[in-house]
C-alpha cells in the first residue's frame, strides 16, 4: 500500500502545493483542516480517494491523533495572523505545533516537517515571531529528527502579499508602506513545497533551513516590481513606524469593540515585525542545500497579477492596437 502523509493546514496557501506534490509522488494524502467541506478541491490532486480533506482542530489532542493514525510522515503548515480569539498565536503556533510533534513521536511517525518563518525569535518584539520560535523549540523537544523550514515572505497565485498591494494600487495615486526600507527575500510557494516534500520523504537531512528567493529587495523595491507587473504608476509613500503603531493600536481597539467585525488593515504586531529585515541569515542552510534552484519574482508574478492591470488580460492587446494606430 502507498505511504500516507498527514498535512495539517493542507488546504491553505502552502499546504495545497505540498499536497499536490505528494500526490504526484504516489503518496496517499490526508489534508487536515478546520473546514473540509471548503477543501474539496484537493481531491483533484490525485486519483479517486488518494487525497482526502478531513476535519481537525489542532487545539485538541484527540482530533490531532485521529487524523495522524497510520501516517508515515507529517507536515505542519498551520499558522495564523490572529493575535486574539481561540485560534491565536500561542494556541496555534506554539501549543498546536507542540501537540502535533508530541503525538507524532508517540505514534512512531517517521518524518516530521514544521513550517515556521524567518525571524522566529523568542526575544522578538513581535508575538508572531515569539510564538513561531516557541513552536520550533517545542517541536524539537518532542521530535528529535524534525525538518524545520523558515521561509521569508511567500509569493504565488494565492498569496496575501503581492495580491493585497496590487489590489490597493487600483485605488488612488498613493501606495502607503510601513517599513519601506525593510529588506525581504521573497520565496516562491512551490519552492517551499518542494522543500517540505524532501523533508516528508526523508530526502532532506533533519535540521533548520531558511528559505529565500534569489534576490533581496527592500519593501519599496518589491512594490515597484509589483507596479511594473500591473502596469500602474503610483507614488510610494513611506509611513513612519510611530504613526503606523498608532494606527495599529486604533484598528485593534476598533476590532475588539466591534467583536471582530471591523477589519484591521494593519496590526501593531505587524508593525513590530516590519522593523526587522526578513532575509536568510548568513551561513544558514537553504534551498540550495536541498538541491532546489530558487525561482525569481519576475518569472512568476506577471502570470497572476495581470488581473490588476487597467484592462486586465486585454492590457497588452490594447497597447499593441494603440501602437498600430500610430
């Protein structure tokens, strides 16, 4: 019988790419998620019955154990940007990760992959970064031979980074940025998936890998690339951290008063995160150590950001027609 992998958060942005690659290798894939009825699309990644979404709550031992029974490998992709509520930073990124690793060790799982983040640091000002680091430590305590992946900002068709700012750029002449000079090393989602698959199949040696793309750019430079891809001109305005901090506090207060109904365009924790560069540390193991060639931003973002162009998919056609008239 084919081997089985359980992917926690397997219907999310990164998890779905891992699920697809594992299915292509012939593995049976169990996609553990909170809303399996909204994850039925993962079934198309394999033959009938090969890839199945199942319900799981990472805050509950029995739920985590039930979907892990019989698994040869486990991948934990679960993460959150929610500082409050039941599925907050600590519950998901620290306690949830620890629970998955503890149960994986008890059930005799062969390989475990933990998706963390560059910047994970228990001394960080950011709660997101602190809980990511606490999750790493807990996982290593329960599962000695774990593969930990720390990606920088991840980009791809479903990302919440380039898509978000491209959408913002459609309205108004100014694109405001917090931390415009902060450096990032964006990594393509399928490169992260390849790394996770190597960990799940035992091809990658245990340890921590920091995953970044081939280029390091400031936030401002990345937005200029995005604007070029969507064929728009906008003034990029750098917002001071102190002002962004006040906005983050105000949005957070409004969100609590409205019981979560009011959106939070930026949070105080995100402002704190943006004060630090998000790049691969010097000497850290990375994609090259896994035999993966990093994919550039330029090779990918035009393929999915075209919908934010002034005329969408017809922009280039209209531009060519305009040249012919002249």
